[in-house]
């Protein structure tokens, strides 16, 4: 149940960066009384607010959260049901967001805007996102083809990126390989021979070891590798269901259609020497 005392007076604990990012865009950071260290990384403005730093929704401790005296705990995927159930038993209201698509994310922004008393600001944020997506889609329509794109959220096991990423790939003029959020394996991906490989491992930032991954999976002969179209996109740009997905859209567009969008500053590709070494090992 959402507390009766809403709007700007609500005391909120955020258990995921996506929540804090959304609150920042809504102009509601003053509502926060506690957040995770990942929130501090995603929203630098929070570092100066002396908030209580708590664990995320996967490992949060009830006592730790209660010490901040929140009226509402906001969590988003991924979360551990046992942790949230323990908070509820203590009488604190918990709202869990579980978006799958871009439409779900818009609805979550609208929901939070209503709870925090800024519905007009929420609609403005959504409209900004929709306009950016429409502009990218219009630009991508000028491209001559639709490259096949493999997007990976996790490497052990191999997991395809989420549905909202598949939607961003389509908007950027690509075709998403596989079923969003499902587990796959190296042989299945290799058999599809995608044009572009995108890695955005949860919690890895932009530190996915591209050359090592390609070599270990024996993907040296894959079209994407031969053409040098292997990229790491920062985790928070694709795996955080919040307005900053626009950064992910731009990164994907740069990777999929550089001839239209240009070479992106926010994506990392295989170094030329690493690429040459890998392709020299093609059997």
C-alpha cells in the first residue's frame, strides 16, 4: 500500500539505481532518505546529500532500511522477494517495479510522478524519451539494411538482453538476435553469424573483456569479429530501466549504423591489435 502522505513530503528509500535516476529526472531527489552505493555512482548529485547508504534489493537488511525511517521503499528488477517480504512484515510500504518493455518503463515513470506529486514532470520526461526515440528511428530508416545484432546481458551463462533492449535495437535500425532475457549458448549464437556483437554485462560497467570472450568462445570467424564490430556498452546504459536508456539508444545506434550516427564516444570496441591477433587465429 502506498502511504497516504504523498508528494514532496514522502520519505523514500531507493534500492536500485533506476529508481534514483528516475527521481532525479522528476526533480524529486529531496524525497530520498536512503539509497544504495550503486545509486551514488549513477546519480553523482546524491553524493553531497549525506544519505544513508543501504544494500540493494537483492541483499537489503530490514534493520538497515528501517533506521532511515522511510515512508516508502522503492525497488525495481532485479530483487529478492524474501528481502522485500521481510520489509513488508515490519509495516513499511514497498513498491516493486518489474518493467519488461519501454511501455512498462513509461508507466513506471508516470506512477512515480503521481506518487511524488509531479505528474506533469513525469509526462514531460516520457515525452522527451518518445521524441528522442522517434528521431533515432527516423534517422535509422535511411540506412540501407538492418544488421543482425546479438546483445548479451550476462556471460555465465549467456543471457540475451532484455525486451526493452530489443526494442531499442529495432528503433536503431537493427534486428535483435534471439529471445530477450533468455539463456543461450555460444554455438547457437555462432550459427546465426550476427553482424554486430554488443556486450553489456550487469554490474560490469564497461569492463567486459572483449578479446578474451571472443577467443574463449571460438568466435574468431564470426562476421562481426572479422568486420571489427564487437562492442562493449556501459552496463547502466542498457540494463537500467530508466530515462538514461536514451544513452543506450545512442550507443546502439552508433554500433549498428555508424555510417548514419557516427562512431560513439560511449562504446568500446576491440583494439586493432587485439582484432588482428584474433582474426589471425581463424581456422
